[in-house]
C-alpha cells in the first residue's frame, strides 16, 4: 500500500463525488482511499473563493513516497498510590486530571459549579428571571467558561503539537466532528461542547477518576513548602499533588491562593466592549455576497495600533452567534460571545479590546490583589448603570462621536440592552484607544460603524499571573500547580488544555 499527498483547490460547495473525481484525475487511480489532512478557506479574491485542501491518498497502485505520521503523547501507565486533587473542570483542569488518571494516579476533580445539564437549566433560569445563580452560570460549571462559547480550537502557543493532537483526538472520541483535526480554524460550538464535556467526564470516571460538583475551594493547608490538604466548602481533601485551574473569573480562588503564600504578579491584559453586527453585513464585506455554499458564516480578525500606546484588536469572534451575560458573581455585568456549531444565528459578534498595563496607566506599582480589586470595581460599575443585567450599549458611530443618538435596539443579548455612554464608563486611556481602533475597523469593513457596542468585555485573559518554576510548579512549593487561563500563561481552550497536559506530564515523568 502506497501513500501520496495531494493539494487541491475546490469550490466551497463541493461534495465527496467532486473530491474523489479530482483525486482520480490527478493520480490516475480508480481504486483508492483518502483522508483530509488540512483544509482552509481562501477568500482573498471575492470573485474566486475556494477551499485549499491537502489529502493523503492511499492505494495499492502507489509506491511508498512518504509515510504519514502524527505526533503522539506517550502516557506511561503504572499503578500508583499517589492521590491527586484537581480544582476546576475547564480544559486545563480536566485534561491534567485525564492524563494523570491515565498514568495510574488516583485523581479527583472538584468543581464549584454544577454538571452541564443542571448548568444549562440554571443559565436558562438566570436569563428568564434575572436572578443570578453562583453555581450554574456562564463562568462556572462543568467544562468551565469554554462550554458556553464558540468552542474555538485555534492557538498561537508554540511547541504544543503533541499535546494539541492528544486533545483534539480526545474531543473526537467524545463526539466532536472529525474535521477539528484538519480545519485551519476549527470550532466545536456550544451545542457540541455540552455533549463532549459530559462524555469526557464519563470516560474519566470509567478509568477510575472521581468527579465532585458544587465543591468550592476555600483555602490551602501548607507545611514547609508542601500543600498537605485543600480546604473546600465540603471539607478538606488530602493528596500528594494539587492542581488548581481556576479560570479567569474565580477571584475568590486567586485570593485564597495568595493568602496561602502563592506568588502572583499583575500582568498586561485587555478590556473593552463587544461589537455586534448583522451576520449578512459581515458576509457581504468578506465574501461580496450574503451567503456562500459550504461555508457557515464569515469571520473577521481586526487589529489596530489604536492611539499608539494601546493596541486594539478583535477577540473571540463568534460568527452567527449571540452575546451572553458572562458574569461570575452577583451584581457585576460582563458580556461574552457564544456560537452553536452551525453558526446560523442572525448576528455576528466579537470583542473589541485595548491592551492595558495597569501600573503604567495608574502610574504606580500594582500588586496582584490591587489588580483584582480594580477589575471588580469596573465590572460592578457596568452593573450599577442599570442595577440589573441588561447590557449597556451604544452604536459604534455614537462611541466614536461621543454622542448618543437614536440607536438600533436589535440584539441577540438575551437580557435586554439599555442605551449608555460607554465612552464615559470605560477608563479614559482605553476609551481613546478604542475610538482610534474603531475608526480603523470602519475603514477595513464596509458598514462597520452601523453596528453596536455592548457591555464590558473584561475576560480576554487573567489580569494576574502566578509565579512558576521551569517545571510549572508554583514557586516555593513542591507539589502545587496553577494551570490554564487562571495561571496567566494560557488563553483559550487549546492553550489552556495543553498547559494542563504539560503540567500533568511533568508529574508523570518525575514519579
């Protein structure tokens, strides 16, 4: 059996028959099998948009001209007596626990939120009643914040190919579409993710792992640089190793870690608002037409130098998605984006954020605790505007002109929107940078200024970063690992999961 790699250009609405016909024409083969290795959309020329596809063709008529190999994570299993406690069931926490359990450790995941089905109902009730549920919301619960997102699986992190391959394969085994292993910009959608995270939990439990919901970490017990137990709302848990994957919203967990002597420092991050447009407007701007056969919805990625001091960029773009109330605590108002796999909702949304160095902006040294306090104040400010979870909003044009006019009230946001002078609610430096950035975006996408800006987007990344040594262990500790987005070293599903895998493998390899 021989193998041959081919590169093909196919129309966006191609089917399998056309793909096989092209392969046969290029190779002269009549009997063959194939697998798609890579697929990306080339939309640079709106008159000729096509898929670039790389396929691996196998046939007995071919000579071996290459051997297809994929990176593989080697997890050595042996029965171990060590106990591990992992705090948080987001991508970092889950995949750290999954690797450790596969390696033979006795691993327990504790999650402050609820199982995904209960969480889904809690979110529905929150949006219907406005009564916040600390156990079932967009930030906390099974699968972490990523469960209710677009489920993007892209990452700019380098040197994680082995970890990424393991993560993607695990998702496919848990029910993800196989395309995530070859698409340039793969995504899962929240509808798939709700199924996937539950299936992953079943797999983890099937190999002996323990999963505990509605169990909140409150502190650590430390003796001579070793954590001996974790304190929770349901009692203390002793273990040999501890992994904490708090996500970017668990400020109480951050404070508990700091109170236990874990070192954190303030870092650069980004804040802003979420932009929303009719999806057809984005489709026309990107493709020159309202729809494109074989492609769900058009995306965009925008960057600007802003005011020269703060870079401005779009973040977490959700084509055909919705804007959601993503607060992690009562009486704070934060927005985020979410899409289903089909990306077929009426609106497109994305964060529009400006980078910030809090110390420079405030002209003083900022501790990790001060950074958290500053973030909480601005998140509460957006709630206090209406004393409810409606999203303050204005048009992009009004934001640029610093003047409220009669705005477009059409929005996907489920809890209602209320017109507001967002330029007065954001810090002055950020507001100036966003204005300059939005002017740039208007020049890049026709009709962009007709969209709206909604609420506060403050969760692009954690505002603080843990101090870790070269092995990923918290500085000054022998057995404590803070991982994922909450560590300040990762952002997004893949990089967070990879951070968890890397930390877990360090323990596996040293044991």
